[in-house]
C-alpha cells in the first residue's frame, strides 16, 4: 500500500461517528463488571460468564433489529410479539410432528411477513410508525395465541433434539450456540450497515428522507428492509426461546421491543434517526445483561432490577446529551 | 458626540473556535443608531457566527460586547431579547406544522388567565402582516407556503418583537423582486425610526439601495470598515476575496449541436402546464420567471419527485420514462434542488456521506459493498473542485457555513457522468468568487456536450450565462429569447403575462 493512510489508526477509530458515546458507555460497562466482580467473586467464573453471554445474546439480537429501525427514524413495537409468534408457530408445528428445519423455515416466512407489513404500512401508506407497529404488535400477539388454540404447547419432543442444540444447548469452543448465532448475525448486519449501499441509505433516510429521495434512494425499499431485518432478528430470538424451553409459551418476548430500544439507546443510537452504530448496541445489550445477571447474583429482587435498569437508560441518554456539549434535544416532528 | 453617531453595539476582539476551525479571530464590529450596516465576506468568513454571538445563539470564546456602551458579558437568547436584538436567520427556522400566527408568536404567546388568546394573536398577526404588505392569511400552515412567503413570515416575526437592533442574515436569498422591494421599504422605514440593522447578503448589487456602511471580513478576520459610498464595488469584492475578479459572468461560446434533451407537453398540477423545451448540445438553457411561476415545480416533475400527469421526455432521441428520482439518475438526468435544507442535505451525516450518497452505485461493487478508497477520492475531488471550506470531510454537513452547504449540494452531482444537469437556483447564498466557480463549472459541462438547464431568479446571471432563455409565468412557458436579443425588460414582459387577474397564493 502507498504511504498515505491518513492519521493513526486510533484517530481513525475515534472519527467513526457515534464512537464517542460507545467509548463512554464501554467505560460504564467495565466499571459495572468490576463492581459486580468485587461483590461476588464468582461473577467472573467461566460458568457465569458463559451464562451471562447467553443472557445477552437475545437482547443483542433484538437490539440489532431495533437499531436498524431507529436509525431510519422509525420504531418497531412489534418485536416482542414477533418473538412470541415465532416461538408459538415453530413449537406448534413441531409438536404436530413437522420436521424441525421445515418448521424453522415456515416460521421465518411468517415473521418476515410481519416485517414486510410494517414496512409497507410505514413507508407505503405513510402511517406513523408508532401506530402502524402498535397494530402489528397486537396482531402478532394474537397470532401467537391462536397458533395452538390459546394454549401453550406441549413439549416439542425428542425429534427436535438437533433443533434445540442448534439454537440453544449446543456448544462450540465451550460457548453456547445462541451466543454464536448472535455473533454471526451481528457481524453480518454490522457489515451491511457500515459498509454497503443499503447501510448508507438507512442513515440517509433517517437523517433527511426528502434529500435521500432526491438522491435516488428508495424510501419504501429502505424502510421495508429495516423492518424485515427487525423481524428476522425477532424470529431468531423466538426460535432460541422455543429451543430453550422445549415448548412454546404464548407470552414469550413480552416487552422485548422496549428492551431493544433500551439496548440501542444506551449504546448511542438516536431515536430521532440518522445516528448510531451497532457496536454501541453490543455494549448496550451487555450493560443490560450484566445488570440483570449481577443484580440477580447480589440477591436484588426483580422490582429493584427494573428500577435500576430504568435509571440507567435515562442516565445514559442524559450522559450523551451532556457529553455532546449542550446540544439541544429536539423533538422530531414526523411529517 | 452626535446622537446619530452613537454606537449601539460594539464588539471587540471577538474570537470563536469550533472544533477544527477558528471561525472568528480577533474580530471587531460596530453598529450605530439608525444605520444599516452591511456585513460582507466570502462563504465561511464568519458572518453568521458573529451575528449569532450577538444574538446569543453561540457564546464567544474571547472578547467584549458592549451595548449602549455597557459591557454586557455573554449574550443569551433571553438577554438578547431584553436588549432589543432580533435576528432573522440565514436558514428558515419555523415550525412547519404550525400556523403563521402561531409561528409569529412562538415563545411569547398572548394569553389570558393561562388560556391562549388565539383570536387576539391572529388579529395582531394580521395587523403586522398587512403593515408589511404581506398578503398571507395568519391561519395558513407555514409548511404549505412557498419558501419566499415563509421568509416573509420570518421577517414579520422578527419585526413584531419591536427590536431596535435587527439582524438580517441573507434575508433576500429566497425572495422575489417584488418582495425585496417591499423589504427595502420596510428597512428604510425602520431606519427613519432610529432602529439599527445589520444586513448580510451575497447579492452585492442590492446594497446600494439601503446600506450606509460596510464591514468586510475574510477567513474569520476583520478586514475593513468604511462608508459604503467611499468604496467601489470592485474594491469591496477584492477586500472580500483577497484578489480581483475579472469577469463576473464568464460566458463561453460553444458550437451548438443536435438536441440532447427534450421535454414535450409536460403537465403536472396547476403549476406545470404544457411545458415543452429542447436543450441542445453545447448550450445552457436558462429558465427565468418570477417566484411561483412554476419553475421549481417543472424541474421536480421532470426529475420524478412529483408525479406527472402527461407529457414525454426524450434523451438523445430516445424516449425515457421517469417515475422516481432514481429512474432519472439512472438515465443520466440529475437535479440540483433549490431548498438545500429540505431537499439537498442530510445534515446529520458527514460531508463525505452526503457527497457519496447519489453516487453509491458507482462506488460499490456487485455485492453493494462500498469501496472506501474510491469514495474518499471522489469526495476529495468534489471538495477541491469547488474549493469548499471545511475542517474535515468527516464533519457533519450541518457544521458548514450556508454557502459551503450549497456547494456540497451542487458538488454531489458532479462526480457522475450525466447527460443532463438541471440547476435550480444554484448560486443562492454563494459568494461572488464561488459563483464564478459554479458558472465555470456549468461552462465545463456545456463544453463536454452535457445539456445544462439553469433556473434562476436573478436576471443578471441568467442574462450573463444562458445561451437561450425560456421565460415562465403561471406554470407555462411564455416564450424563448436568444442570448443576443434578451434584455431584462423583455424577460419581465414575458414573466408577467398572467392570465388570471388575481394571483392566488399557491397552496
Ligand atoms: N456549529 C458549527 N460547528 C463547527 N463549525 C462551524 C459551526 N458553525 C460554523 N462553523 C464554521 O465556522 C466558519 C464560519 O462560518 P459562518 O457560518 O459564520 O460563515 P458565513 O460567513 O456566514 O458564510 P456563508 O456566507 O456561507 O453563510 C466556517 O468555516 C464554518 O464551517
Ligand atoms: Mg452565513
């Protein structure tokens, strides 16, 4: 290579937009880990770390989906319901004796249909994303409920052993398969967002849809893509939950859409669109997981955990506002 | 000291540093009672920054601000209001979803017992608007008004505060001649009443109508302050740009060839009716007309932003179908849009990302992965060919000065090998030197056989640069004029051929 690689690598990393916020929350994450490590030395045991990673993985996955949607300036409230739908459809099919992999494919198709519907409603029919996905959220939960006639399913049975190992119990290099799935998908989606045309279009739509359109970006196409990504991520999480429990639960994924917003926002993704990187979502999901796990270890009841996490969400956004130096927070007005 | 000579504002040794840029370096400024002070300088010279410090938008890093001879420390938006300072910003700052009256009274709504007095506000707004001879209903939603009317509302808003120090940052860049004359009348009136005005503009020819003194800045430095009458226009320009500019309209003659681009019987709504024109190889087709004549609507319909109702478009003899901007870009037709904040820039993205956005197809491989080295090269070329003043291509587009933002909007289209380039008011808000750069660029396109369509409201530049001029009025082309025969009078005669007696405010 010629000698004009600009600046030093560290400076280059710092130049990546959104990196500042990611670095500040990373420091927060490290402090949290140290605190929990001191309170409870087994926090750093291999066993706990492995479990912790498995707790973080689903939050990361839905966080990726929600981050995609948030960067276009929209929101997806249907994420949690799609998780439930995915669990219930796949489990129902398997309890009826269908081949697990065929069930997975059918489930994926159903979930993608929700993503497509979201995209069409928001960008095609110009519904406010909050309303459109509130609707699909309710519908998807309904589908989860009727999938098995308003009951949770029975055990998906021994035939699904391979499925359960693939999505949850299997290990590779000592690490659970859910974690690997999350890593692989993160790498793929991070690449798409940061290095491809589609990714650039996603930021452009979130920053200024009019200007993006006049530059030849398809608003409908881009918006639909991000909702489909969100639905794929939710679908995978639903499958891991089915694999983990060995059955389908109708209320699986309850409130996950909000956890996904939290992970994204802690990691610096702006709810106003146009800003954020998936590295931040990893840190956001990790902070979420570490808090859950650490507080559980420390014996804190669920109520306390909720309160702490709520406070952290608000603090991290506040921190971002302060760090960016008094920039006024503007409430976005959707046209 | 005579009352008239008394300085109301004195700013001394003002320094302001943004990350990576020294926007102001030891600048001094003075404004007297009852005068119009022009603040002049190239794009990025620091004019807007200086007045934003005076109005409390930014805080200075160093220096002193005295108002009526009293050191006031740092100005905040609240204290600015208390001192009677009001500013009309370069970019429109309005709530598009609120009505005209609501915008005028934003932040100081009239109320009785905590309940908004909408009626009173509308009545008061009506009074202000009519005193300014602005023909808009106070209940109109601002987003529905054309840009020029929005600008007038912005002016009405500033005037309604009864400020005695009024700052106007390029107020006329979006106004029609009629509205400009109206504004000048208002300014003279205010001057009579002892108000002081800071006036920023790149349209140097309008200064002679209103300005008493000028302050000239370059690159964040104070250059000179003088009576307007003591300087010639050439002197002002050379103070501004640091060198002389020989030719303001560098027109070149090129042999005219076959037709490249032709539009036939284009119809799109009320503002585009039966529009037909050809652009031939080696010529610039100017489109002149008053504000609201349908020129922007025509360009938007051609480019596929707004739907067409009929008509066809031929490129190099073949018919092309444009339903969306994407189709137009693919076919080689590009549009540099008029409203940079709304249609031109993604302000939250970097300058690099903005320039690359329409060109990603050329910068990425089959798997649509963006080739980062190609991208940096394209962006570097675009920036240097228009000499954009910036700290780094990674900075947000929002951090650029207004004129430099406009250069990015133009620059992002030039990297493509297009067949037709449509410019809609490309020199709005751009300094004299940069205007010449854009004209040269249009010449280069024309010499390369690319069809250039040039929409502008400034007659001198249309007359100076276009080879043929189409004049629009009421959504129709009223006639074509050849370069040799065109004069301001002939253009105006065609531009005012209204059919209907009453010109409605277009909604
Ligand atoms: N918020 C900001 N952040 C970083 N840099 C800024 C910011 N605002 C202005 N600048 C920089 O400060 C310099 C002066 O900008 P300013 O807007 O005052 O120029 P100007 O004289 O008004 O130019 P124009 O005629 O183009 O409007 C420019 O180099 C600009 O990039
Ligand atoms: Mg400016």
